[in-house]
C-alpha cells in the first residue's frame, strides 16, 4: 500500500567504528520509569490551562545484552497520570523485546507501523492520546538506540540518510490526498544541494531559539519584566508570553513585555486552548497594538475549521498550533484548511520520529514554518534533533524558523542542550539526548525517590485539583 | 463562561420512594476491574482493521457506604491495553471518592467538567484517547448511581429532566460557534410536546434496531448468507457488513447479502477506517450496484475534510462516523463541514453521558441522524439509554433512526438488552444496565479468572500481533 518498504539505511547497517557486539545486540527488556519533578512548588510552567504542572516523564529504557548499550526516550506529562503513560509504554513490550538491535534499526518505519497498527491497541486511540504518545516513546527510544550504535546524534543520522531512505520511514496512510511518496521524495531531493553547507553552518553557529522563560502566567510583573530584559541581553530575538486567563491581565503583561524588549523583538503569545473562536478573535484584537507575532493554541487543538476562521480574523498575527495536535491526519487538515502559519511540533505528542518526519514533509509541501514546541522536561533535548534535520534535510534555510527554549531541568540529562547567544548548539553525542542522569532517576522516581519521600501527599492535595484559572470547573473534589 | 451552572435536578434530589440512607450515602471507593472475553477464538467481531478482537471491559465500580448501592459502568476495549484503561480510570479517584452521592448526582455536569479540566490529566489528551474514555467510564458510573438512587433507568431519568436541567449538564466550551445554550434550550423545548406519548410508545413497542451479526469479516460465505436470512426472519430491516480488506471479497459478500435479504432491506457497510480518500471513493463505487445504505468509517475518524469529500462523491450512499470520534469538537466540525449523514455515537468513546448530550444536541441542530454504535461488550446495554432519550427528549420521531445490535455477551449482564422483532425494548430497571454478573466478573477477570487460567499465554502469542489484513505493517514482532 502507501507505506513504502524502506531499504536498510546503510548509515545504520554498516557503522564505521561500531563495536561488533553492539550491532549484534538483542533488546532484552523495555523498562518504564515514572519520573516527576515538583515544579508546581515554584509555578514554573504555569499557564491559563495548566496552573500547577509538575513536569514529569514516562521514561522508556530499551535494555540490551550489549554492555552499556541502552535506548532512552521519554514522554513528557505534567504530573498526575504519568503512571498511565508508564502502563501504556509497558503495553508495547511485545513489539520490541527479544528483537535484534540491527533488525529494529534497519526498519524503524516498520516498528512504528506495527505498533500503530496493533489490532487491539489501536482501539485505545486510534492514533491519539496516551497510547499514541506511548508508541512515540518506544519509537524514539529505538531511534536513540540506532543512533548510539551508529555513533551519531539523531539529527545527523537522519541527515545522512538518502531521500529514498527517509521516504521509506514514513507511513503515508491517510496522507495521500495531500502528500504522496513521490512528492515527499521530490521535497527531500530538492534539499540535497547545500546540505553539507547547512550541516557545517549548524555545527558552527547552531539553530535560532526563542525563550518562554519570562512569560509564565504565575510570574509577577516584576519577574516578567526582568526576565524579558534578560532574554534580550542573552541574545534572543523572540520571547513568548502565556495569556488567556484574563484579558486585562494579558494587556498589562503584554505592555510590560513590549516596553522591556523594545520594538525589534518578536513577542509570541500562547493561550493554551483557553478560548472559544469568537472569544479568541476578541482577545487577540485587544493585544494587537503590541504586535503579537504569533498566537499559539488560541482554542482547541482539534479545531481545524475554527483555527482557519481565527487565522483569517487576526492577520497579520499568525496562528501557531501543534504541541497538542494528536497526529499527522489533523496536521494535514490544518494545512489543507489554511488554519495555521506555524506548526509547533512536539517530540513526544505523536508517534515519534517517524510521524514527525511525515509532519515535516507535509509542512514543507504547504510552505508552512515548523517551530517546535519545547520546554517541559527533555522536550528541548529531543526536539532539537528534529528542528535541525528540518533545516538540513527538508525545508532548508528559512528566516522564520525558531525553536522554543525554556531553561528548566536540563541538569538532569547526561547530554543537556547547550543554548548560547540565543541559539541551540548542535548536539554531537550519539543518540537522542534523552538520557537521564542516574542520580536524577533515583531522586525523582515517583513515589520512591528521595525528593518524593520528602513531599508526601503532594499529588493527593485536593487543593491542587480545582483549576482556579479555568472556570469550566464548577466544583471540584 | 459557557458552561451553564446546572440547577439541582429535582428528579434526582427528591426521589419518590428512595431509601433515605441511599440518598445520604457516600462514595467510599472507585474499584477498577480488567475483564476480558476470548472472542478472538471464534472471530466474532472481526473486521478489516480488527481481525482478532478479544472483547474487553475496563469496569468501573463506585462503591458506597449504603448497603447494596454501587454505580457501574465500563469502557469497552478489544483486548491488549485494557490494563491501561484500568490505570486511567484509577487516576480519576481523587475526583469522586469521598463525595456524597447526592452531591455528585446533583451536579453531574460539574463532575464531568472537573475531570475534563483536571489541570494535570488533561495533558494526556486533551479530551481524547485513553484518558478521555476513562472520564467517560467514571461519569457513566456516576449516572448509573444517580439513576439507581432515583429508581429509574438512565433514559427515563434524562427524559424527566426539564430542558433547563439538560442544558445545565452540557459543557459548551468550544461549541458556541455551532450551538449556544439558548439554541440547545430551544431544541429541547421544541421536543416537549409529545414527549409523554413517545415515552408510552417506547415502553410499548421499543426502539428500532439493526444487526451486524451476519457481517463479520472472518465469517464464511455460508455463515454470512444464513445469518443475513435469519436477520430478516427475526424482524430486522437493516443489516451491516464489514468491508475494506479486499474489494473483490467485498463485492462477493455484498452480492450474497443482497440476494439473501432482498431489495427491501437496508445494507450498511463498515470499512473500519481502512481506506484513504480516493481509495474509499473507488471501493464504494464498486459496491453501488447493491445499494449500500450507509458507509461507516470509510477512512480515519479524524478526517473532517476528507469525509466531506467522500460524502460528496458517494451520494446517495450516506457517510456514517462516530464510534472513534474523540470528542464533541470533532463531531461539531463533521457537522459544520457536512461530512456525515449519520452519527454513530458510542457510550464509551467520549466523556460519558454529558458529552453525548452535547453531541445529540449538535446533531439535532444540524438535522443529522444519530444511529449509535453498539456491540462489543456492554455497548448495547449502555447506549440504548442515549438513543431512547434522543427519541423522547431531543430529536423526536424520525424514520431514519436505528440502533446497532449484536447478539454477543449479553448473558454477562444483570439487566441485559431485550431485542425482539428487530426492536430494543425499553429497559425498566434502575440504572445504566452496565452491571456485570458477579460470576462473569469472577470468571473473566484478567488474568486471574477461571477462563483465563485455562488460556495461558493467550495475549502473549506473537501470531496475534501482526495484522495480516492491514498491509501497513511491514514486519511484526
């Protein structure tokens, strides 16, 4: 059918310098960890819909019988329910445990398609929500493993594949009215000239970032102003503010931010799905005098028709959406309906690298910018690889590309992102940069880790459950 | 905002004959059971995407401190992953355990909104997949409890509410560009005249059913022919065939079915999401000589724009979709885009009775028929209440309404559906008809039940995982 049988990627199958027993290793276990950070204590990450996130990760570890060789990836959540993600990842074990690393690495498209097509598990989506994100974690962990065996960071592993190999990694089911394998091949071939130069540019000067650090909704006006000034001093040319809880507050905060950064810096705003369609249009109009660059998630991420209406109404402000868009089918329609100017893809929301490749190709076909969502825990680490491959191998140089950055929790990773002068430096360590430090895993594993032993009842506190910023909640628990 | 604060439904608050200690009871636990039936052994329920379902239920039990008073509901799945649903239901305990039955019953809209708006759990959707279905199970169990305290079946409890009370149960967030609370009130008020007569009619002669029993894709031609004839003899005026694995097979089976039932019986076909858009149009054209009445799930249930294209191409055959439509926002857009003629709502896919009320009201606003999906295990038992309330209190008498029926697994319920002469008889026992027999719970609880003790390794069998009918799977596990 429309899923193209991939050739064995030569870059993976014959790795210069790879230890033989690594390539011949077998996956012996898929371990799942519930890891949580008590970020709600500081209001880091607070927005109109998520006032009290505890940044968390369902952490997937593919263990092998080769010493020291493991594949790592995480699915980001914001606290309660992280154990449901862990259960969903565990439910995928039969697709990967017992298989050879070389076989899995040689057909990552097949792995992805087999899990998405699991005839019983697909009932739980299909292709959306917990089960789909769990597939993403396992696919991403397999990519980490393949990249480690290849001795390359994931972005570079992708960049070294041929256009045919990349097309072979994509499932075109439900896409062919918008993007055929032949069209995808054409896009990838068109990006071949200059690829080596772009790789060199990336390794030399990195990829442009923007920062959301100043804009969390729980921060005071003083903190907002100070962090906005600091962002400009640090070299960022775009910041983002969370909005949507109260229009008067939004206007005040937008005014303060614009005063702090001056006219030459882009200010994006993010409503985190807070509004209905008419409400969004009105609220964004109120911010227009301060020139919002894009408006992210003005309403439900499922709102293809509604986002198209909002987009038509708020130009020149752009519509950005993606971190909660469930799958490539919704992304395709957002593009077909001209509902989005910017796709904020997420490394963990869809079914991993393979589905994100489909989305990068769709975006390139429609000429829409991909500016990935990051932040949380581990999202910056993982998604930078996709943004960099987009630049190197898919969409090429585009002035409007920028990658979100939030300076939280990077210290827990063995290969943390490096952001300097407002730019992400290209990762060079083999893998997907998603490996947690052993000590962090021990300290933050829920509920047994040392940090959680000191915070008994943190998730049981009923005062955390009612969403004071979200009036649809009439009475709590 | 747009969620209307419900009045206390008088029908629930003051129940004639209710035992005082029942109304004053407290919910002391939310128990979750993993219940599975080995239906794949017989190919019951087989279709193009689901060749080997093991019909399963994540069974939610709200225990109270009143003797014998419990609320029951289930979320239907098809086997593997049922344990993930169980974990998701358990993650909602803090929203309901410890609350008074009377308080919960008096604000079921608030319960639904609080769980949907849970500031951490909503990251796992939002409003889709495992977490959303889990909310549906808890909401539905609370409705069962409320109906038992009221001494009425759920359909009748709903029918006895005032239009204002029904509107108060609905969350209008993201709906107001298609349906306002005022419009919903108007629809419900317009259905008041004749309501008593329709209740009497329902209690006298039931609600029209159609049957999918003949049409499972794993059945032989002989079984298909025999069961099709039997369906007509049993009084059904519509049957449904599963299609989509192979067009030549579909044409042969459609021919056999049409010969068996004659020209006066409707034959619906169901492709279970098997096709792309162009593929769907071609495959349905091949069946046109045998007059398919509706074509269900021709492609991805997320395909708003694509379904609209298919619908325009295949008329007079109708497009039916709904059992996998994740939430009211997608349903709204399917209606706005004129992408569906028939909405096949499901009792367990969305966030329970309350969200299904929103969908019934949207369908009525757009004049589109609701013909619920059923089958599986417990789906007929639960969704009949919604179909009956639609007839009595929302859309009124419509010749095109029909409710799916499959004659599997009803023997496991204490109040099984009664279908006779091709019609569902109105349930009369208090509650949502979702209570499993104690012996069935003991026998089929996975993995400890007696049935599963006799089938060790049933879900570990790798031959069950590759989807032979779904060629997107390139290699299995």
